[in-house]
C-alpha cells in the first residue's frame, strides 16, 4: 500500500472522516499499478537504456512530448497507466522479437495489461501520425529538398541527374495460415507473408509506406494499388524528377528501372551496377514512424552515407520547418 493511502486510512480511523476513507481508496486504485510494477524509469542505467528501447534515455521525455502521449492513459478495461510507462512498453515491445510474457518479467504487469497498453499506444501513434507515411505533402519533401536529394545522389556517382529516392517492396514473413494460405504465399520468396512498399530518400527517411497486401502479389501490382506515381506526379508539378526501382517495376515518367536483356552494352551494364549499389539503402531503412523518429535523433546509416541530414524530431512530427 502506498504511503499516501496508508496515511489517509489512519486519518479516517482516528477522525471517523468518511471522506478520508474514500480518498484512501482512490489513492490505492491510482497506485495499484505502480505497486506491482518492477519497472522504474529513473533506475535504468543510461548505458543499458538504448539497448532495451532503441532510444537514449535523455530523449524519451522529448519523444513522449512530440508524440503527444498524455500523462495518463485510460485502457478499455478502465485501468489507468502512466503515459511514460506506456511509451516504454511500446518501445520495448518493438525493440526486438518478444512475447508479452517476456515483458511481464521486465515491467511486472500482466500479459493482458501489457496487451492493452501496447495496442493503445500503437493506435495513438497511428491515429495521430499515419499521414507522415501516406502523404507527400511534407515540408521536407519540398522541391528545394528534393533537389538537395538528387544532388547528394549525383555526388555518390548516380548517373541519373534528377533521382530523388528509391522504391522497393519487402515481404514480412508470417506463419502459414490455417485458411487461404495461398493468398499470402510468395512463390518468389517461397514463404508466407505480407508485402509492403517503401520509398526511401537520401536523408534516410521513409517518405512513403504502403501495405500490407497479400504476399502472393507482385511489386508492380502493389505500386498500382498504392497510387504513388500519380501522387508523385502531382507533387512534382511537372518537374523532371524520378524514383528508382528494381526490374520488377514498370517504366513510368516518374520511375526509372534497370536495363534488361541479354545483350546490354557496357554503358548499360555500368548503369545497372551503379544504381544497384546506391539503391541498397532502401534495404537498410524499411521502417515506420518510430524508425523515422530514431533517424531524426541519431542519423541512420543512409543519412550518413549520402551526407544529407534528416529533419529534427520536432520538425518531422509537427511537419513544419522550425528554423
């Protein structure tokens, strides 16, 4: 029992004050969760924190503020939890593959409570920031920034003077489902899974994410369903700029793919080789909103490779230039 609720109970016993008993019961409900927890934010070593949560301890309160996580979150079962702890549960859950029973040992909460917390946090982040992965109307994707991206690629040897980023699809493998397994089976990968499409720019940011779709579908189908090229054409406003994708994609006024065939010239082979080396960055950065936040704070491998800084955390999540 907390010191506060204990003191209020003693006060009620000594004075016969019913209000003191009611306040004690309320304090007990508020502290019930904290009493059973093994997790104490302040006691986690700084050197250990990033290993467990993928963010530095000093940046967590800043991340909480920019993600608009309230101080207290109410779950569907009417329990209430600290917003800071809820954020840590989500980050820990996403840091590496684990089960709720693994998190129970770390946080001291029941698997049911952990499930409520995690799902509530995911819904909160998605509901407030999903547009950062679906819309191209982002300040850091302005024509001025896109020209900076193409310049960075040219400096790295890109033979396309107006290439602004790379597109690719990936299969997230799943267990074989008991029903309709053929829908999610990828003959190319020989695995079951769901497919996603990502666009990565030289600053290491995921500019667009589409999915999931059944694993049996081809990348070109996913591209068509996403409507990305039409959105990009509108965004560019007639400017000649391009994404680069692998041979699984069709040629388009805003999309360039490798030369194909058995009788390629030396120049065409060199083009394919150079672009293949550059587009590997899209494999590094298949990611989500939180991965973009991580890049904003610490600069990822792609950003360092091309020498293009990402926006700050505040600029990214608020979608505005704060300079």
